[in-house]
């Protein structure tokens, strides 16, 4: 078997390998498959920078609904025109990188696995997973020091309410990304708790989640009604159809599938235009809700059982005694998340470790995430999440 010749790659060939990594990442990333350009998408993909007085930035523009009542009859509208309220959201950009290095040319010669091909695949899978984790943490408003399963990431420890201790080297944790500081908790009027006993949505809180608060069809109906009431902009799917995306953890989906009312409605739901890109990755569509299942939706299955003093602290389970497992249910309308995707990954190979005996491959990608927040005129002028509702439920 021939060894990998790192010095033989041309610039064009390196670009080809870079595109292959991105192709692998896109195929395996749920978020990348869902992202689209323009405002009629839940995850808006930004691929170009915008010139502004502050330089070159990644910007997503939110346009609020008109609020005035206009002029009646023949009364003049001149001088009473309503300004279009647009809110530019700057999305921070940063680079994530990873690399592989083989033990040496003799090790590669003995192996049946080709280093370059294997590195392309594992780096592509790594990139897909990181993008999905960052996206769902951002949507849920979960600090990057916490994993999607509620466990505290390696290098960080929750030592008390509002306090972390750190052992991770600076620059080697997701929390060090420039856009990590822009992660915001769910806004007050977009954050709810499902009360499985009374069958109503209440004020969002993890400390009051009870074992009976599992997802149900009644929860979906209430969530959609609240989304309409709160003027969460829906996605337009043609023929006047308005849709919202619902993201659930597989354990949440399992609870939902056991609900008799949900099962009865699914049987009568029928096919809802599966060829439409808005339905990418959807399990089913019920009453205008496109339901998706994803392992990275925030949950507490990996969190630590605590005590009453740990209520509401990230990294601990939920409930009055921090001993109830739970998960978020995310209902997303238009522009729920901004995703900056600048170009293909950079593919860099080095063959001069140990005088060329130990080659390595590195991949770097420029990305950014932000959950848009705007001044909501229908919410008494408060700042609210533009396109996402977060519902806490039990598992």
C-alpha cells in the first residue's frame, strides 16, 4: 500500500478535499440541511458579509409588522405614513478548527485505513456535530459551557448558583467563541412551562417542572395558539398554508407518541407535501406544526441530581429538588436563528512534523450563531425573541 504523499497536493486538490469535508458535514448536520436563505426560513443562513459604518459584518435584518391603523375613507394619508421598523442584528463570526496527526508513515503503511480519507470523514462528522450543538444551545438560550444533555462540559464546574469554576485552557472550549457571549436566555414572553395536570402553558420555570408535565397533543395545540397570539411570524408554504417548526428530543417524542389524542390526530393528518424544503427532516406535520426529532434539543438526561439549593442551576436536573428529568420543546417561526456560513472549510496539510515522518491535517471553518431579539410592539414594547418559543417539559 502506498503512503499518503502530502507534498503532491495542488491548491485545486486541497480545495476539492475542503469541499468534500463540507459535503460530509452538510449531509450529517441537521441544522445545515434545514438552513435556508431569506426570511421565510426558521434558520436563516447568511453567506455574505454586509458593509456598514462599523466595517464588514454579518447582519440579519428583522422587519416588524406595521402597528398603526392607517387612514379611513377619503382622509389623507399624506403626512401620516408609517415607517417600516427594521432591526439589524449583528452576528459575531469566529473560527473553529480541529486536526488529525498520524503516528508516522510506518504506522500508516501497516494500517488498512487511509489517513487522508479517514481524516476527511471524521473531521466532517465533527464539524456537523459541533454546528448542531451550537445551534440548539443558542436557540434554547443555554450557555456553551453546558452540553445539550445538560452535563457540564469538560473544563468547567458549576460551584453554585451563578458561579462556574474553570480548568479548561483558554481558546480550547466552545465557550471561548466570540459569539458565545451573545447567547441569551429565553425572553419572558416566549418562555413557558407545560403543566401536564391542568393542561395549560404557564410561566416558564425549570424549578416547578413535575413528572406529569410530559409533552402531549394538548401542549402542541396550546403552543400554536400562543405563537399566533404572541405574533410569532409563521413560515409560508404556499396556497396560504402557515407553518411552524417544532423541535423535540427523541425522549420527548416518545412521550408524545404515547398520547392518545396525538395518535388520533396523526392518523387523520395525511401527507403534507413532503417534497417541500420546509419539511426537510420532518417526522410528521400536524395542524400546521412540522415536527422534528433531534438528539441535540436541550435536555437534562446527562445532568446531575441535586438538592433544593440547585434549583434552576445549569447542569442540574429540574423540579423542586433538582431530581426531575426534562427537555425543551422549541417552536420556531421565521428567522428563529441566524447562522453565518462563510465559505467552505480551509483544508491545511503539513508533512514537516518530525522531518516529514508524521503528517497532519487541519480543518478550519468560519461560522457564527445568534438568536435574534427585537423590540416587540405587541408585547408592551419589551425585547423578545423574534422567532422561537421555548417550552419546558418533563420526560
